[in-house]
C-alpha cells in the first residue's frame, strides 16, 4: 500500500497537481468524483461476491461435506404425492411417468399426479392413456382455465395431494430409481420444510450451448449448493427435483400463484419462518437444457425477473427475521441480490470507460489504491469460473475444462439478458403489467 501511495503521488506530481490542487480539481469536476466513487463501490461489491465464490470453492475442495440424511435407506416411508408440471409436454411427459413408475419407493405409498395445464398438443391424451393403464398409481389432473403459469397450476393441483409431502418434477425430468427415497429421507427431520436434489443435463452433446450450460449446472449444484449446505447457509429449493412439506407451506401462507419464481419464493418464505431447506447433492435427476440461444435468453430473463420479484418482497423481511442466523441472513441476502450483479457490473464498465475518456486516472487511483481491483471490477466477477473448474474435476470430467474460455460467451450473453430483464421489470411495475411466463422449449422426439 505504501508503494502504491508513492506511485500515485508521483503520478499526481507528474501532472502538476499537489494535494491541494487535486482537492480543488475535485470541486471543479463533480461528475468525475461521482463516477470514481461509484466505481470504487462496485469494485468492493464485486470483490465481496468474488470472496464468496472462492469460499465455496475452497470448501468443496477442503471443507467438511455435509450429507446428513444420505444413509437412510430402510424406513417406514410416508405417503407422498408426486406432481409433474406439464404444459404442452407431449415430447417428454411419458418418459417422466415411466421413470416414476420404476422407482423403488413403495408403490402403495406414492400417488403420481401429472398436472396438465391448458395443453394444446397431445399431452392430455398421453396422460389419460397412462392413467388408464395404471389406475391405482397415476391420477390425471387437467386444468383448462385459470391463471397461467406453473405456480398457479400447482396451487390448484394441491387439492389432489395425499400425505404431508409433495414431490415436484418438471415434465422433462427423468428421475432415477432411488431418487424419491433420497428426496423424502430429510423430511424425517421435523424442522425440514423443503428438500432439493441435483439437476444434471441429459442433452449435453447436442451443441456448444448445451455443453456450456452443463458447466454452469455443475458449478451451481456440485459446488455452490453443496457449499451452502456445508456452511449452514441457504441452499435453494429449485422448483423441481425437490419436495415440500405441505404443513410448512400452509404455515407460511400457502402456494403463491403471482410469482415467476415460485421456488425462490418458497425458499425464502420458509427461511424467514424458521424452516430448513436441505440440499442432497447425490439425489441426481436428469433434465433437458435449452439447445437454442433465444430459448436460453427467455429462460434466464424469466429467472431474473422472478428472483428480483422475491428480492423486492422479502429482502427486508429476511434482514429483520429473528428466526434466522446471521450467517443465513448474510448468505440469503447475497443470494437474493445475485441477479442484480450483472446490471451493477455493466454500470461498472460504463463508469470505468467514462473515467478513462475523462482522463481521470489520478482521481480514480485515490478512490481505489489497488489498480488491480479496477481491472477486476471492469472485467467481471470471474471467481464464479473457479466453481466451474472444481465442479468439473469433482465430476471426473477433466477434459471439459477446455470449454471454460468459450463459456465467456454464455457469461456475456447472460449479463445483457439479465440486465434487460431488470429494465423490463421496472417498466412492468411502472405500467402495472403482469409478468408473463415463457415456457422452455423441448427437443426430444414425441413420446408415444
């Protein structure tokens, strides 16, 4: 720091500015002062998230790994209801039902409810055919009207539930034989309100985009979710490949149908009320990821809008909650703010470029003594890529690390998509428009 201060003083003197002159110059250039201070704050924020990602990475490498319910294999398994959210899912719905019929969960203790939400393709016929062949196991729920969206459909379908535990899948997911037991086991703990398994893409080899999304999924679950579980932070229920305790949901106000991210909404309402969400990294389920860029952009914009909606509703309540630990409040707040970071990063780029063209290097140096931090703040929070590297190594897919430089393309595309989503959300709130649910396209051949 002393060396840096000496260098900056020399730089100031080289421009003919002493300390008093520099302070005078500040008063003459308020825009420069504001931009430099803003950039300094953005760098600090990015550094905080960088430390967070590195902490998660180091924990997965060297920390104690928590899998508290993994050894439960034999038990008096409770009655559960499995819901399959389906809207125009003729390509994939049969595969999900076939997999559920083959699980090792006691057949007389599980009720499978495909939720057909206003489908206009062959989804209804496929569901009805399965229900006719398996009348004691599959119970069709058809919804022809009502509010659109997955959360609204599931809210209506809950009238079919039996037992206190609801397990939820999207129609494109393929659960393994032992997955239901792995998801139900944590509910033997009466403090557990929700459980989440790991999502693994099954169409990885389709194209470059799916390979990059596979890297993101691996980092998000193998490192990020498991590290938060290890550190007693806030593992997130993801809306599929997971379970909800119905009495816990009722205690926090039931299922909300006015949100784009019902999973994040549930996670934080349960957290604020003192319920625990458990992540089981070994409970793997397989999904389709988008194979086309427009589909991917719509998906991530929906996630961003829904996530920020939860931030507006529950951010302050989380900070004030007396039923959560300080660690949970800090981790939960940073999780809620994660979709605000891309717009913040873009603002950092704008501030850095503006200061460069305003020839304000000396003033910036006084706000940010370590110029390496300026480069870090201008280029982005690349600590997240450390999570990708470790996830790939933990999964035994070392060769996939070669795709890491290309993954910058996904990073930049998401950066602008999420920032655009924030702008659209602001306009929606100003104009009183309802958020619109965009379904993710499917790519499998039609089931029969």
